[in-house]
C-alpha cells in the first residue's frame, strides 16, 4: 500500500512555493545510502520538524542541506535557487544556518567571542552589534555571562549559545539538530519556548530535527517522520501528535515496545 501521507506540503495542495524545497534527495556514506529519496517543504515563516529515532538520517539530511555533504541525487531548492552540492560557505551566505547536534561551542572562548565568531560572514560592525543585541534579547542569560568562558556554562546555556551563534548570521532559515539532546525536560521547555518566540516574533523559519516528538510537535506547524532514510509520514503537527503511531512510538503513551523499536514499521496504515 502506498504511503499516501508521505508527500511534501506543496504536493498536498499548498500552491505557494516553499522557502526550502527538497525533492527525491539521496545521500550516501560510501556504499551506505543514508538518505533514500527524501522530499519535504519548509514554507517561509513556518516551523517544520523531522522526527526520527537514532540513525534515521536526520543529521545527514541537515548536512546535505547545508552543503557539508553532497547528495548523489535530488534537488534542494532554496528561495527558487538550486543549491544542492554547493559549498557550505555559499549556502551560509544565502541565509541557511545549521545549529549542529551536541551544542558545539568553543569552550575556552567567552560567550562574546563565540558570538563574534558566529558572525563570520558579516563585516558591518553596526549589523554585528545589532545581531548581538537580538541574541541577548532572546537569551538574557548570555548577556549576563558574556565574559564567561563558554565551557563553564551549563548544558542548557551552551545550547542557547549555539543557537545564538547561529542567529548572529541573521539567517533566513535555521536548521536545528536535536536542540533538546541531553537537556532536562525543564531546560528543553525553556529552549523550545524561545524558539517559538523567535518564530512568532522575529518570523524565523526553522527546520528542527528531533527525537523528542512532544516538544517538537508542540512547536512545529508541520511534521515528517523519518525511518531508515525515508519519510514515512507527513502531516500537520497537530494531527501527527494525535495519531496513534506517534502516540505509541514517540510519545510513549502505551506499554508495548520501547521507543525506537521498529515493529511499528510493519503497520500497513499511517493514520
Ligand atoms: N560518517 C559516517 N559513515 C558511515 N555511515 C554513517 C556516518 N554517519 C552516519 N552514518 C550512518 O547513516 C545513517 C544516518 O545517520 P544520521 O547520523 O544521519 O542519523 P540521525 O537520525 O541523525 O541519528 P541520531 O539521532 O543518532 O543523531 C545511520 O545508519 C548511520 O549509521
Ligand atoms: Mg543526528
């Protein structure tokens, strides 16, 4: 039975062109096909999430978008331009910024220095100062700790700094790789609330990949589910959150099977 729900938004009846459109993407590690024909859309001003267990291909997908990896096949269209296979610096200049998995910051540099390095494509001082103020307005704790070495910040603050560093580039879209990873539920809530404000107040478009379906679907407008390099479900975040499969396998609302167990893949329908 075809997985009819696994279509990108625009093919599902939305006529407007999305800011980021991915079509039939395939990415390999040597002989290993990690992304197996992925198509998805991120409309401007929206938050889209890709849910998936360990090894589903989430990070590889983001790395392919940001040019760290080259796809074998498929198209990545950003703002009407094909960008697949371009160099990372060219892609960053178009306004696509990835916040990598594992909150990478420079531990021996201060918060301020980390933010300055974030603005590496910008040379206009006023613009950089303005970006820094924007970061501090969303993450006041970073302003308080601006002279502190990043390595001495808490995990949650380091994640804030990683996001803040991405914001220094004034992106048109942010690609966030598991922002909840390793954080307490409380800190995760706090960070996702800030992401929500960034979307609603600053209009920031986001593609968020997550294993934490609850917070990701609460933030997102639309969600995709990725399994072994393929998109197996696509729906509004609201409908996904209510769906039995998501409830059972991502939100832990049933006793059978641990999250990540693949038994659910054998189900024939996705509603
Ligand atoms: N450097 C690599 N060389 C070979 N295979 C890799 C490499 N990195 C990832 N893979 C494989 O590609 C697939 C997708 O990995 P990827 O890191 O994109 O998954 P993920 O969804 O981000 O997982 P996680 O939730 O653990 O971060 C996995 O099967 C993984 O083993
Ligand atoms: Mg990953």
